[in-house]
């Protein structure tokens, strides 16, 4: 009988015992590491410096919005809408000034001790106001009253000063109906339309000219 006992786990025939450990790939590192040259699907893209795989967010433009839109403006890049009280006061200041000029112009030619003199000065004031607004708004969007009240007229599409066509359309729409048939009744109708208009608070003359009234600095 043989007295030899197996003294090692070596299989018969000799050789190295099998190992069940995962061997690292050449060059070191974990066998589950990402191959060189490829970023994680949730990390930096290949060749990047980290961050989202979709790139950096668009620049804010300094206004907190990725599109650089100032808060409160009717369209991107436009100042906030003008306050309603400022708009009314500006219009009244302009109209009173023009009516005073009309009276002074007619003073040598009309008698103001009867109704004819006042009617004549009113009609002349309407005509002068139409010309005054058309010229002033086509220049920079402001009359003297609007400048004092820190508002201006702007094109709705981009906030630029009204072009001559828009300026004269706006002025004519405000004055001509009152001049022809409706008298001073037209202006409350025109103005109240803007109170309820959303979202740009456009009066009828703004609708006709495609303009809005915005604030100035």
C-alpha cells in the first residue's frame, strides 16, 4: 500500500493552479475603467474640459436671461411700457401748449369775446397739433411733454423710433376723427381703448401705427 498523501492542490501532471481573480489589462488600472480617449456618457465630452455633454448654456447678456431680454419690456430688447398717468399728463401738456400757440397766432385776427374766435383757435390748434406730433415723433419718438414725463413712442416690432409713415399715421389717427366729426369725444374713446388693451396697452392711434409707448431713462 502506498503511503504518499497529497500535500498540495496541484493537479496530477503538475502545472500552475487555476486562478479566478480578474487580471488587470496591460498598463494597469481597473478592468472596468473606460477605455482611453472616451468620456463618460454623463461627464465631459471627448476632448472637453468637463461639464455637461451638451455644452455650456447660452450667455446671459448681463440681464439674467439666456437671451438678454430686459425684464418688463414688451418685446426682447425694449424698455418697459410707459405708465398710464405719465402718458396722459404728457398728452395734456402738449395739447395745452399747442392750443396756447394757436390762440396767440389768431389773437390779431379773431375776436375772443364771442364763440367764433374760440372755435377758430380750436380748429387751428388741432391742425398744429397734428403737424407738431408728426414732426416730433418721426424725429426721435418724443414730444416735449413726453420728454418731461420720461416716455417715448417706439415701433412695436423692435423698439426703434417711429419712421415717418408711422409717426404721421399715429398723429392723424389721434387728431383727424376729432377734427372731422367727433370733437373731443373721440379722445376718451381712443384713450380708454389703451387702458383695456392687452398686452401692450395700445390706444387706437398706436394700433394704427403699430407703435407702443415705453419708458426712458
